[in-house]
């Protein structure tokens, strides 16, 4: 008998039939003797519908009022799922954020969970009642309703699992786990049985959007075993765990990629202290987010400074850079939007120096030129021409033997 | 400067434009220096939509879960109106039932208000903030969301006005006041400037569905001056007051009518104690609601027993009566669905015995036969053939001089 927190997203709550399907799934766990606490999102599309309605009336209205409206989305699905569980012969009781209660700070629309009181939910579990909790929402000390921001239901699930000391937090989505890379790019991509939190963070931030990144951080911090599974397809999913890989485990867990970035380079920048701040300060001031930053050692008293921004921010970044370059007496500004980033991720590479050269060799053999390189402890990223993206992903997937499961 | 509670119904909240119209209306009162607390219903149709959704999943689900879902309807409109007030430069803050809080008993779907804590709302008013409160809902001692049942938003408005000791409770609807009778039947029907609570109760229960009857009882009990006005048409509306009519006031306030009833008569019933209970008991057990009951004094040891039920219950009532008549050894059962009830209502008739004869004379002069008569302190009702309904209403409206305002 295990205590499991299960989180079902908006797609899983998208229709009467799907809600009934989820109820049957939960009933199966109860029949096997598990205790289950369920967290749900609003029906897919509902949060957008409510936001649109509120904005139509007042595009710049109080965040408190937006949260009050948005929170109704989950209030409907918790009750619908509780009603569906009743038809399966399972006792259930719905809880809004304030009914649990889930205490948050007062940062409306992007609130952070401060404290969860698990007593009522525990009492239900002991009585064989399934608590169905609204994700994405909480309550301030003053009694106002807050929302955790987009995708926050995952965070609710993990935070509840931590507060309840649950054996596992299961996140049900429309994919059946975390893959070695995007199967749409490499059909040989393989579902991973497990992955570490650190690898998951790198894969998530690099574009494998299976889980909301904050929930993974949260799970890592509170040591909550997290499992990603499909609502609609049975299977073990992928377990995200604290355990380090063992010797026999693969060095590389997956290949992540991102086509949304653009590159900006300031050439011939005078090499003196404070130059990086002088270049990046104005970009940050303009609310342009920066991803990779690369600066090589200087030669002849000047250096080249390169960074990447979202493609949508390219024109604005270019304008700022041209102004800055003139002020700093740099040689010029170049850039491109036709780039892509490919990364290999794996905790195993920490102890294996050869991964980088293996990666660069494989790309070279495929005739792919590397424009930029950036590394972290468990990840190596390269920027290449966008047209080579699919080829690069497939080449690396094969080079690191990801299509075959480890023995 | 007055403290006013204003209640706006589902039609007034029916679209973005209408919500903006209400906001402008409230802003007008604030500009004149009044303090306003607003109570709103869900958008028209929303409660039905949510009920349908819940019933599709579980037609016999927990009332607690139905309430949890239904309460979202007003949670959306309170925030939308608060947002709309902000665009008018008026500070506003939305409150669900539990945020006020409005304490109720635990009778889900038909809860009764037990206690309202007006402190937060008063504090807002003192700061120039307009509290926008969700009608129709409250919270139990255990923290579950309740609803007051259909039309309960009027009751919320009156209860809030009582708790806040407001100067007036204004109920905004799609009619501009209470009329001497239905203007669709008698175009000369006139809006009443004021009416007593008792008259309003008789008019409401007899089919002038302007206000929910429970809210009128409530307002009478707590001596809250109640005013019915139109959201869409300016005007003073009708004030519902505790004051008794004075000598110069009219004897009759209005003509009410109802075409939804059917008549059932058991003839030749043995005249002995307990006979009424023997007849009506099985009808009540079958959940058939009874309106008028008439039994005349017995002659020859037997009596005729007549009552009216809703037309939808006629067939079922007839079946039960045929069985009962046989058991009791009654002569037979007759009935008709082609009847209508017409009533004259007015506190003035208490001290004037002549009203009944004036009424019967007027109907006789128009050739209308009376099938049944029933009277209370401030009302005389007759049942006639349905085809004569409009003629009877116009005849009585004229006979009591209702088309002209009292001097």
C-alpha cells in the first residue's frame, strides 16, 4: 500500500469522457489498496477563455481579480472528478486551494507556495476518501485567492506530495514518459525508465516540455520521487530520481534542442574589465532574455562577445548592440536568426572527459559546422546552422547509442 | 450620503457590455457620495450550463460537489464587475461567499444564511472601495461551499443589507417595478410607487415573479427597505415598505393571476374527522404540491373536497384521487386543467368588507362564472375557466380603479 499523489492536466480533464476515464484509473489504484490524492488542472482551454473574458473588460485590471476568476477553472474540474469517482463507487471530496489550505505569498498570478496544511487530506485518506485538489491555486494570509502561474498544477502536485510525505508523485500527461530526444525528429528515440532531477532540468529548459521546470526543482529540493506517465496509454513512464547513475549506466541520457534562438555577436570589443556588463546591461534593461553567453580569450587587445536571445527579440537586440558597439569603440555587430542549439545531457559525463570530443567528431563526420560551444557539468551545447538541426540530433542520438536500452 | 446594497441579476451580468453598463450605474452612485455594496448573480445561463455538466457525469452526485461547481458562476461575475468598476475609476474588490464570510447551515443546494460578518465590507466602504459580493452562496462551519438555491441572490442582497444596516436594498431586474397587474394582459397596468411586504408576498406567490419570495420574507423580518428597479431603464422603481396604507391609500394594490394550476374534486366524501388528511396525505407522499384547498360544510352526511395542483401533476393527482375515492367510499372524482386563478391583493381590504362583493359583482357583470373561492386577510382568490382569464384581469383592474394613481 502506497500513498500516491497523482496530477492530471487540462487535456486529461478536457471532456466528460476523459474525466470518467481518469476516475476509472484512480479507482484502479484504490482497488489495489493504494491511498491516492489527486490534483487536477482546469479543462483545457478554460483558463484562456476566462483570461480573454477578463481582459475584454479590463486589460490592465487588478491581478487579484484575475486570480479570483482563473481559480474557477479548477474548482469546476475538482468537483466533476469527485462526482465521477462517486459513480465508480469511490468516496471522494473536492478541495479548492483555500479549502486545503495551500498558503501562498501575495504575488498574484505567479504566487509561490509557502505552506500546506495536510491534515484534512490525511484524515480523508485514512477514511478511504480520495481528496481531489485544485492545482495552480492557493490563498494569501489575507484570504485572497492566488494562482501559481501557468503550468503551476505540477508544482501543486509536488508540493502536496512533499507535505503528505507521499511515496511518489505521478504527473499524468499526453506523453508516456521522457524520451532520449524528440521522436518527431528521431523516430528511434527511446523512453527512459529513469532520469536524474539534474538531467531533467537540463532537458526541460532545453525544450523537452514534459514537465514544468519549477516543479522539477521543487521535487529535487524536497526529494519527492516524480514519475511522468500517460493518461491514455498504460506503462511505467519515466521515474525522475535523486539517485546518481551507476558505472554501468549510460553516459548520456538525451539529446535536447531548441530552434527558437538567434545569435548576436559584437566583434573587436576592447578587452578590459566591465566590458561584459557594459554589453549585457542594456539588453537586460530592455527586458530581453539571454540564454547562452560565449566570450573567448582576447587576442590583440580585443575580443568577440556572443550571446543568444529569443528569435522574437533579435531585431531589438541588434539595435541595442549597434548603439553599444559604437559607444564602446567595437569593430561591429553580426548576428543570425537561422541557428539552432543542440545539447547532449547526462550526469555520466561528469566523470568522462571524452564526451565533448566524441560529440564534435560525430558532428564533423556528418559535415556539420559548429558556430558556438557552451558547457555545464552535465550538458554540452553547440549552436549550428538551423538547416542541420534534424541531422545533428539523429547523428548524436546514434553516436551515443541512445536507440538501445542500457543492459 | 446613504449606504445602499444593490443586487444585479443574471440578465444584468449577461454580457461584457451589460457588466460595463452596471459598472457605470454603480459609479454614478459613488460620484453622488453614496456607499455601495454590490451583490451579483452568475451570468444568465451559466448555472444551467454547470448543472448540466455535473449531471452528465453523475445525475445523483453529492450535493456538496454540485454546490462547489455552481458557486464558480458568481465567482466569475464578481471579478468581472470589479474589473469593470476599475475602468470607471472606482476602487472595487470582489468577495465570494466564504471570503465575506456568509455563514450558512449545511443544507447543500438550499442552504439558509445563519450569520454574516460585515466587518471586511464595512472597512472597504470606509476606504471608498466598492465590495462586489457573490450572491447565492455561503460557507458551512466545516468550510464547504453552499448555495442558497435558485434565485438566492436576492436573499443574499437582503441579508447583507440587514447585516450592514443599509439604508436601502435595491434589487435590479429587467422590469422597472411592481405593477398593478401583468401589462401584457392589461396594457393600462400601472407601476406602483410603493407596496407593503405582505402585499408583495401575496403578489409574488401568486405569479408576479419580480422578487424571490424568501428574500421578501427576509426583508420584512429584518425591516430592510427593499426597492425593485430596472437595470436598463432609469426610474424610481417600487419601494416595498413596512408602512401600513393610510386611509386615503387604495384598498387594492394589484391583480395577480396564475394559469399553471389544475383542479381536482372528490365528490360525496363521507363527512367525518380525518377525511382531509386521508385525501391529502397520499398526494403529499407523492411529492405533488398543493395550492388552494376548499371544503364546504357538509349536507346529507357527505361533502365535496377540492384542491388545486400544478398542471404537470394533474394526471398523477387524478390517479391517486381515484384510488383514494374508492377506499373512502366517495361518490367520484372530477377535475379540470382548463382553469385559472385570479386574485385581488391589498392590505386595505382588511378594514373594508365590501371588496369581495365588489369583486364578485364585477365578474358577474362580465359573465364570468366563479368555480372556487378562497380568501386570506389581504387577498381574495377565485378559480374561473381559463378562457376568461384576460377578461377577468382587465375587468377587475378597471373595477378597482387601478389604472389611475391614487391622489
